[in-house]
C-alpha cells in the first residue's frame, strides 16, 4: 500500500472548510507542492493553538502525512503540525478595504493553481509579497490588489501590453485597449469592443505591473477606478468567470 510519507513545506492558507464536529479541510498554497488540501484534526476546538495558526492569510511552516510517496494522491493528507512564519491576517482583517482586497488575492491565487500538487513558485512568492505589503498598509489596498492581479496574469502567461501594440508590436503609446487582443492596440489593429482609456489609467497599470510605486501612488482616484475596471475585465476574460470576492472590493 506504500505506507505513509512525511512532507514539510511552507505556505499561505487560502481558505478553510468545516469537516465533522472539530476538524477542517485547509487549502494551502505551498512553495514546493503548489496548492494542497489537507485535513487538520481538532482545529475547531476553542483552545486549539494549532487551529489558530491555520487561518486564511497566515504564512506557515506545515507538516503533512500522506499515503504513498506523493503529497497529493489517494485521499487528503493530514496536516499534523504548523508553525507561524508571519500572521498577515492581523494587519488585514481589521480594515474592510484591506480585508476585501486580501480575500480577492487569496481567491485569485487559488484560481490560478487549479491543479493540485503542481508547484507554482512565482504565484506563491507573489502572494506572500502581496499580503506582506497589504498587512503593512504600504500603499492603498486597491493599488496593491491591482498590482497583484496584473503580476499574477503575467506569471501565468497572460501579461497585458500597456505600451507597444499587442498584435503588431507597433511602438507605443497606443490609445485603444482590448482585453481579447491582450492590451493596447494601434489604430490598424483595433478590434470591435476596443475602448479608449485615458493615458493616465494606462500609465498607472504599466506602473503597477513594473513596480513603479511612485507613479502609482500619485495617480488621481478617477484614474485608479478606471484602471481597476480594465484590470477586472482583463482578469475575467482570462479566468473565463469572475471572482466572487472582487464584487465586494469594487463596492468598498
């Protein structure tokens, strides 16, 4: 039967589900094994320190026991130990804007790692960095979220163009934007459904993608809202269905 194997990894808790009277199923994005679902016994008991470490937004060092030689295989592994690396939730859940942005980040990370057990190191590192920045309130939550969404799209092969034409490569700036075409397009490559966003909104999105926070932080609110709409439309196009949590961010 292959016996039992021990695995250790660090990861971010994406979500939890109740199981029975005292247990939970924990979904974790790990550094070495990608997305993993595991059973944590007894964590819903009020005095469980183990359970307190396995809450969404927590960055933890975890130990798993699994059947056979693979962590993701027959049945769910058991999560038997956890140590806190960083409790980002403390700086996120007390503020509605940060909480809704953070929840959207967790859902995005889960959606981009749908195949359990497949390493997704870049997505993992993006999530850790994004939650750290959000918890420290280093920038406005909407900006942090949009930067995370754009970079998640990029590391998964959907990087949008905000300068050169996404279809023919014509040097920018280009004034039309098409989610189907992959970003900005020139007049000759313009397709039905293209929009004409402001230069400031396009400049903001380029800054968020490249990490130019000085430009992003100085952007006017109306251009931030416009840019967020473009990011949301682009993300929905590539995920093929929207994020449930994003509607709360948009209304916050």
